[in-house]
C-alpha cells in the first residue's frame, strides 16, 4: 500500500478542540511563531492565484495560524514567491502573482516550472479574477483550470486540489464584473465533479456566498481584514479535512503501481467554422500503460469530426472519446504520444478549447 506522508496522531480531545474552533467567531487565532514544529516529511501546500492570494495575502497568514492551532504542525506552505507584506507571522511562501490571468498561465505553460521548484502535495487555488475582469468566458477560464490540473497531476498523480468559487468582484470601472463572477462560479461545481478522480480529488470551496465587497474589500476587489478572516475560515475546514485524511507518498513515489495518464489540449490552427488541435497523452505514473482513452468535451458547442492516431466515438451531447491506435497505446513511465483532431464550430464560437481527461489501461 502507498505510504502516507504523516499519520493520524490526533486524539478525540484534539478533534473536540477542532470542533470548538469551528464554532468560534471569525477573529484571528495566532500561533506563537511563524514556523510550525519541524517534521521529517511535512505536507506541502501551494496557495495559487493572483494578487488576492499573493499581495499581501493576509488570509494565508490567518489560515496558517488556524491550522497550527488546530494541531496541523506538519505543514509547509510553498511557492516561488515569498511573504509579500502581511504583518502577521506565518509561512509566507506562495504562488500568488499580482495581475496574473489563469488563461495566460495555462497558455504559456508557466505552472510546470513552478511545480517542479516547489513540489506541492495540495494546491489551494483562487484564480480567475483578472480573467473575469478582462471579459473571458467561463468556458475559456474552465479550460485553463483543466490544463492546470492536468499539469498538477503530471507533477504528482496524487495531487489534491482545492478550487474556490471566487469572491465577488465589483470594481468601480467594471459594472459587468459582478455578474461575470456569478456566471463562472455557477459552472465550477460541475467542472470539478467532472475533473475529480479518486486518486486526485478536486474539491470546491465556496468563497463567494456571504462575502460582501462593500464590507469585506477595500476596493471592490481585494479583501480587507474582515475579508481575510472570511476567506481563511472557508479554506480551513476543507484543507484541515485533507490533512486529517493524509496524503500519499508524494512525487516520485511508485505507489501501488496503478497506471495514470494525463491529457493536454493544444490548438494548432483555426478558421471560420472549425479548428485543428493536438492532444498529448502522457503516462504520469511509475507503472507501464498498455492503452488509454481520452475524453474530449469541446467548448462553445464545437464537435469533433475527424481524429488521427486514435479511434473516435462521439456521444449525443458532443462529448467524444478517443482510444489509442494499435501502435501507440503502450507507454512506459513518463512516455507520451499524441493524436490530432479536427472540430467544427458554430457561428459565434471564440477560441478553440476543450476539457480533456485520460483513463489508462494497466
């Protein structure tokens, strides 16, 4: 069996304390210092997002201290960025880049290098505010989410992902932003359910409900102290539950020998009424793969009409499944292959995109 990064050492007394903490008001609970007690194998948690996460990101400090005071001392917040101005003592490492768009991170493949540098076990993601502000559609943003999760699983097939329904957005110069956030948040639970796997679950955390830009932000966008408390309080139960459960052995652990594959979508060319794309399939496990099936759900009403280097079947709702050809199904650990596709698009369709997922055959 796959080993856990830490054991369930908490007693019923600690669980009772945790229950009491959850019933307390949302005021800050501070640990005596910024660093947790050292652990041989701390669980690595990456806060991922934009300036709401990164600068100063004081909700991270509040969350860090709540976790320590609940007995979660075997944790390490990780990221290529350091503490960015919050005065509260905490582990400030994070991946919250001010002004960054999740679509840009996906399109430019910025995440794999950050993952390689920090090797997280859990990602806590509040990402997409700048994309909503810029007018990107939910389809476009969710396609970026899918690509990022695929890259997370390539880094660690057992990655745990917490994804926020975004806090409300009401800047002075964007009257449409409030509804755009509502529209995106309404789509996130179904996306998460379709993306989640037993080995790498995706959990939605509702940061939107009960958050008021008038009282919980200082500019209609970024949280103030009251907003930091609310954000931390929403993350805490979900992250604490993952820490109680324990996470598997981490990157590079061969585990139980279960084969896992990932799929990533890349548009090659587009024209009025259609596009060509390539999907790369990679064996992301330490076990050999003898075959694979990729589910392709095109966005904006597109339909796959042709596939090469694979066999296509299409459901009535447009969701397609592509299985390997006879010669490209076997993949050694870390090996990859690709298939091409052509899709037709309805009038008004924008950027080519698709949600893709992969299932491996032992």
